[in-house]
C-alpha cells in the first residue's frame, strides 16, 4: 500500500509498505530499495537532478501520528518528521514481555 509520494525536482519518490513489514522505495516508477522491517528501516539510493547524481537516505519509523519518515539528499534534510521516543520504548517493552510470556508458556507446555 502506498504511504506517500514526494516530488523532488524532476523525480517522483514513492514510499510503499505492507502490513507484513515490507518497505519499498520507488524513484520514477523504478524500485531502488526494498527491505523488511517492523520498526522502520533506512534506505539508501541515488536520484538524478539536472544531470547530476544525488545520494538520498530515507528513514522510516514511528511517531505520534503513526508511520513517519525523514528524507535527506546529499546529507541535507529535505523532510524531517517528529519522532516519539516513548512510542518506540513502549513497543520494545511490549515485544519483550510478549516473548517472555510466550517462552514461559512453551516451557510449561513441554514440561
């Protein structure tokens, strides 16, 4: 499912993600990066602007309003989104507790 589209000079950058954690980045309808991630990943790719190649870094993550992203071109911010450290902490604690509870359940089941 498409998350957002960014028009940067003559380039169209599309961010797509699936419910299973597959993140895809397209530039001008061509896939330039694809990764699997639950909490967000960092994508590195290049774009061509006015005949020159620019390096881009796109980070996906979680913020107050859900999925957020940062986009940097040649190490300069193009888009920066506010993050929530609390949400990341909450998700980390949640998954640790979930795995501990599942582990205890599996151990008790087999003993």
